[in-house]
C-alpha cells in the first residue's frame, strides 16, 4: 500500500522553540496533504489542508501564523510549530492522497512534548 | 460539532467471533466513508472504504455496510483475530473534501 513517512516521530523541546515536522509520500505524488492533531482519547482533528504549490487552508480556530505549513513539492509537506508552548504538546499526524476519490494515507505521527 | 460519532468507546470479542463496529453521521452530504485501524503511537492505516452509491463493500475478513437512510455504517470483522485488537476510526467526507473522524472504538479480541 501507499507509504507516507513522517519525521521526527518524537520531539521534546523547551518552550519558545520552533519545531519542524516533515511529511513525505514515498511511492506516490500527493496532490493534497493534510495535517491533523490528536488529543488523548479524542478523534483526529483536521488542522489544515495543503495543495502542492498553493497556500494551505486552515480550519477555524487554527492559527496560521503559529502553525506554518509548506507544501513545496508533490512529495513533501512540512508543518512548523512556531514558538511552541506546553499547550501545543500533542500528537501531530499528516496524511496524503493522490486524487480526491482515493483514501488518505497517514504517516506514523509525531509526538510533540514542550517543556 | 461532531459530525461522525462512534458511540461505543470499546468492544471486546472472542477470537473467531464476529466484531461489529458502528458509526453514525449527521451530514447527509457525506458520500465517502472509510474505516481506519490505529495502533498506539502509529498513524491510522486505511482498511476499507465505501461510496454512497453502494450499501456494502467486502475485502477479505472486513465488510463495511452503509445505511444512508439511517446515516449509519458498520464494519464487520469475521472471524476476529487477536491481531485485530486496535482502535478503529470511522471517517466520512464529501468526496474531495477533508475527512471527518469519529472518536474511535477500541477493539480487544481475546483468545
């Protein structure tokens, strides 16, 4: 099946640090990538949708200046959490798909812990 | 506002028996439905999907049923195996748009 790689898998850093998470589709060209956040025992909450070469579309309540998304190529999207604070600690997961009528394939997620 | 609901947070089934996971949705515009399986500290893995033009889709031990009038779908796993123990997420969308996920059902298959 389709493979999506997410890196790093775990980050622990100090408050005020900016953290970049990479999401790569390894065996297909992803026209659209999604970024989700998951709190314990909750569903995946969509943060933003990014299409290659254009600006990301953010969901209501998600600060675009806080969570910078770049989708520079058909195989790579990055999420940068700027000036991270403890409340940003969460599990961040990306997904990618080729066409709109195909399922999204997920990376393994990044556990972000801000001290 | 939760548009996709999985009302059972957990389910325990004996090995070899049928596991039935349920999901309800509120948005009648949804036309694409999926089930994902998730292990701890991993991303969800796609299992099976169904479009609104069908009411059943089967893939090996996994069958998804869609009842559009009731806005309900279910995932049947037959026979259940211990390796099926995981959290199962139901997701729905309007084709081309973002997925809406339920909160998941934790399935435990006991030997």
